[in-house]
């Protein structure tokens, strides 16, 4: 056991990212059943839909699972009440001040983890009383830090500052990637893109097929004026770049973005006009696989990597 498997009472220190439009109860329960920690992504769910997914997840697994809550979303009070009422024991918070909800959650017996993009925010999360932090490098898909600090440099910097358990995220889809960040000081990993391209992911099949066809350089961090997000370079992304070339204002970008772009792309499968969020590591993902196989392959690759490192001849 290590700090993360002990904290969450799981077999492997692998946490599934609570990705919007990908992370329903089927994915969360599958990851938990495979020995990791599954997370339901509340960010793309109305409160009552979240309640339904929590209840279905409890029926689909007897293992620990949690809920990921981006705190900038509306209905946050209702979402937190549902989490408490339904007896969820683990909550990952992101996109907001950890002080806002940590005390409330901990008073209700919930283990709290906050997602950060810098050592400064990691310290603030620790001071707020969270049980662990996820430090997410700029390689990650979806929304991440403006600083563009890579996972390779972020993890040891955060490790140097905090005393609580550290989970690495951003660019991790293999067991060797997991080994690399753990050597740098992480106690576990959070994996998003690899699980987005799983059988159990709630994403549209069009999006899953696009993920496995992504090559090196096919994603880019953009829309920093609104909320930095890593996107596949589809037509919508090109439209954003065209606006930038015209010296777009923040209002221009908001007008183009409109509403429900992420749902349109990842959940409904519109590969042209939708927002397609995925990490740089998608270039290493070549096949849609069941979660059980993904976790098994990661752990096998992790163990092979350890043996190879131990056999280095210096």
C-alpha cells in the first residue's frame, strides 16, 4: 500500500479523471471494479442527473468511488447537498477556491481532493484542509493552468512544498508514465484521456474514434482569456484561431463559443462544430479498450518499467 491506496482504500494508485461528458457511472464503476478509483464527472450533469448516476454507481460497484465537482458550475449548493445525502465518501474539487467547500465536505465525513496547476495553489489547498491534491500539468486535456507548466516540472515543485499526498495528472496514459511521475514524487496518478477512449466512457463513438487517430501536435491550449482549454484542432478550433488573427475581444470569443460546445463535440459527436477536449498523450492511444484491460495493461507496464530501471547498468 502507498498513501493513495491507503487514503481511498483501493488496490492501485490510479484515479480516473472526472471528465465532463465522458465520466458517467458506467466508467466510474468500471474503474473502481478494476482496482482504481472511479469518479463521476458532475460538471456536465444537472443535479438530479448526478443523483441518478450516484445511485446507479452504488449498484454497479461495491468498491470506493467519488464525484468530481468543478466549483465554477451553477447549482453548486444543490450538487453538494446531493453528494452528502447520497453518502458519497470522496469528492474531487476543481476550478475554484478550495476553502469554499472543504470544511462542509469534511464535516460530513468526506475525503476531499483539490485539483491544482501550480505549487502556489497546492499550498492554498493544503491550508484549506484538503486530504490530497492533484497537480495537473499543461499536457492535460480540457481545462488547465495558464502557466503552461509541464507535468515533468510541476510534480517535483509541488512535492517540495506540500506534506499531504500528491496525485500527478497530465500526459499519463501508460504504466511507464505512471512510474515516471511516481519517481518524481507523486503518490498516485489521475488518468483522463486514456479512459475517455474506453468502452465504458459515455463519450460519443465519433469522439472516441477521433481520440485514437490523434497524432503528436494535433491538440493545442487555447481560449486563455475565458478558461484555458486543450482542444483537438478541428473546424471549431480553426474558427477560434481565425478570430484571434482578427484581434478578437473577449466578447467575440464568448460569442463564438456560445453554449454547450463541449456537449456538442464529445457527447453528441459533432466533430466539426463541437469542442473536442483531449490531452497531448492521445498520440499514444491507438485503440478503444475496456477499462479492465486498460488498468491491467497499465499495471503490467508499470511493473515492467520498474524491472528495466533496476537492471540499468551504470
